[in-house]
């Protein structure tokens, strides 16, 4: 389902079994040797989500990507599981895009967590200019998500992202402002949740 040009929502993309398997993989990664952490961003504020970057690490102080988590514990970034990469590549392809993700940001939302409205523009200018998409996978509790225009002053529209949904944002939609306004408790698929894991796949 195309929401706007380049903004494609693949509802119910993942089977219940896939959702459960992916949820368990996220959980294992989050509590593994390179654990999820709570980023502090520029200005010294803590984010409300837990984060684990795979492939490359997003540094919340410099807004750049790096091989080690120099803003936190210096640990090297784990690789993206092949199953994750394939899922993102196939979804991008079915939405009409080509991508080879080398970054996966795993965010964990408790029911209280939010993500303020922002633009994702820390990837290579060439990649962004080509309109290479970001692919987002929702697991667990649903989220109320808002998406606006490419400037902050344009109005936003609400979208609900449910467990198993995949959202592809590319082409003219790649630089749209967006955010997560609320997690909807008790909406997770059986065997996932509580809370929400969101995976965003990016090409640097
Ligand atoms: C629409 N995460 O990690 S993913 C993020 O649901 C992030 O956890 C949100 O924003 C979440 O940066 C949203 C979906 C997303 C990502 C990039 C977009 C939607 C987008 C870029 C343009 C338009
Ligand atoms: Fe984002």
C-alpha cells in the first residue's frame, strides 16, 4: 500500500512464526555480548528507547557512523544477521527499490518510550540523493507513528505500525520528517512483546 510517492507500507508482511523468531533474535542480541544501551544525544539528553546498532554504530553525540561505540563502551559493532538483511532487501525490492543494507538500528520501546519528530540524514549524501530507502520492521506492540513532509513545518499524518508490518521510505519520501508518538500496549502478536522492537535498515 503506497501512502505517498516512495512511502510504502507492507502490512502483515511477516508471518506470526517469523515475528516470533525475529523477536527472539532481537532479544538475544539485546542481551548478548554487545548489549543494547540507552543513548545520550547531543545536548546531553538521554533517549527513551534502548538501542543496538548492527553493521555500523550510530554515534548520538556526533551523528556519524563508526565501527566501535566510541560514545558508550568502545565495543565493536556486531554484524547484521543474514536473515535480517534478506528481509530488508526483499521488502525494498517489492516496494520498487534496490538496496544493500549495511546498517541495522534496533530500537526497543517500552510502553512509555517515544521518538521525537526528526529526519534521517546521517547516511552518505550520495545514497540519500539516490533515494535509496530506509526499511523499518515492527515487532511486538504497535506504534502510532507520524510522517510529515521534507520540511518541519508541513503537517504530519498518523499511521499505526503493527507487529509484522514493514515500512519502506525511499525516493522522494526518504527525507520526510517522522516520529513515534505512542506505543499501544497489549497489541503485540502472541509470543512477541511486551514493548516494541523496531529495526531500521539503512545503506550508508
Ligand atoms: C519515514 N524509528 O530509528 S521507523 C529511527 O518506528 C526511527 O522506531 C521509528 O525513526 C520507529 O530513525 C520510525 C520508520 C521510518 C524511518 C525513516 C523514515 C520512517 C520514515 C524516513 C522518511 C519517512
Ligand atoms: Fe528515523
